[in-house]
C-alpha cells in the first residue's frame, strides 16, 4: 500500500497597503521567486486602505501572474482595521494548518525569511515573529531616534506583559498558524482590535497572550533604506498610543 501524500503547506501572504504602488511590485516578485517557486502553495491577500496612488491597480495587474485577493477600503481606516480585515480574509481562505504571514507592503521585509518561519510553524509553534532583537538581526536606514524608541517599547512590553518567546512586540512581519487566526478573528464576529495605528500589532500579541500560544522569533534584516518616500508613522502619536495601550490593557485581564 502506498503512503498517502500529505498536502503541501499553503502560505497566505497578507499585506496591509496604503499608497504602496511603487514598492508592491518588487515585494510580489520576491514572494513569487522566494516562496511560490520553492515548492510552497500560496495566495496573496492585499488590503488597500484607501490608497490614492494606484495601489489597487497594481494588485489587479499582478492577479494575472499570482493568486491575488484584493480587499478595498473606500477611505483610509488605519492599520488596525486593515490588518484585521486581511487576517479575517486569509483565515477564511486558509486551512487550519496553513500559514498566514503578515508583513509590511513597503519592501522593507524580505519574503525569503518566510521559509524559515513556516518551518517553525510546521515544527509546532503557533506564532513566529521576525524580530529586530535577536542575534543576527540588522536594521538598515532607520534613524537612531526611531531605533531607540522601538527598543524602549520592547523593554516596556517585556517587563509589564512578558510573553515567552517574544521580544519584538511591534514587528509587522509575523507568521501565524492559520487556526490561531481563525480562532482570534472568527468569521462574522465583531471587531477585535481597538487600536487604529501601529500599536495594533502589539495589541494582537497581547490578545494572544491569553491563549497560551507558542511563540518564537527569528532574526530579520529590516531594510528601511528600500522604503519609497517618507515613513507613515507619526512618532509622537505612536508613542502616546503605545503608552495608552500599555496602561489600558483591559482586554487581556
């Protein structure tokens, strides 16, 4: 009797995108080369958050080359709603043991790292974070102030709300076991995330903290020098919202 063949793991790349028409083609080409041509099945879920630069048109053009699913917001709603909508849609499409990956759509993250992250999920972890705070990580092209702010935020989160295996609470580059996403963002359920901006990434981890999921990190190289234009993060507002998130924390009590 021949052994039944196991279905190959599917990778669902979920991209929150706001005015990323310039960077998106490079990222999609890298995903095709580094993941889809390396034996993984997959699909790209792009959530266009009210872009005005033709981001949706780029996604439609690439749909003839890659399996691309486009979700559109008529107006800009912020990262919180955008990442939640992307995770919900990916959760609808994925099988429980597939991998859902989130990353920034500005070409600052390398899709090549997804292979190692998927292997960690396959090895039993529920969430894998591409981290700036592990040996071998590098940050290229980011100001000293931004690096210091991110590091201080990491220390605060680790001290106040420690999560085994996690140091980088705000990284947008993560891999999730699809079942974890499906349980956290159930189909037809009410909105889960309260944070609108970049603090929403930390909010996701704090919610998962209650579930006792297994988390690990892999070092990443953050290529901020590849980002077109200026950053979208407003430093003062982001600091304030992160501190408010730390103080509130009612959703994990």
